[in-house]
C-alpha cells in the first residue's frame, strides 16, 4: 500500500552507493593501494522533499519499505540499518548525498516506509546578505 501511495505522489528513483564484494587481487589489493569499487543500486518509489535553507542543501527521502527489504536480501546484509551503514551515500541527480539520519515507520513490526535525511556536503549555497 505504501508503494502505491509513493507512486501516486510522483515517486522518483534514487540510488544507494554501496561497496562491491569484488576482492582486489594481487599485492596492490593486499596493501590497500587499489581504489575501492562501488555500485549504485536503484531504489524506487521514493518521494524527495527539499528541506534546503540558505546555508545547507538538505533532503528528506521517503523510501518504500519493500524496496529496502529487496536490497537487504539482494546485498545479503543482516538488516536495513546494516545496508544504510555500509552505503557511501545516496545519489540524487548528479549529487552524492551523505546520510544524516534514518527512521522507519512500521506496522505490525514490519517497516513500510523509511525516512532518510541526507545532506549535500559539497553544496556551495551561501547566505545572502
């Protein structure tokens, strides 16, 4: 039901940037000299609410509980908290947003909606005098 509501309200798609499970072979990998490899996994439906002010670009993301549950299973993680903790951030448009907070709305012990607040640490919004 939450999925239908999110779609009806103009559900968008975002990506969660996660590390891959590919091991870097060779001496460089063992010494940590190889660059880490990441993958972007799509999450939808999502409602993106702009909470930006003059000093900081900030968003509230309302993410389908079903989409998160599917990624928890596909990524072989223990929980949604572990999935979000392993993420480098959230890709929205061309921006990589840092996850600031996560809250789940539940019914009968099952999360149906995740509220994620994310900020753009590279934002160069300036206060106007």
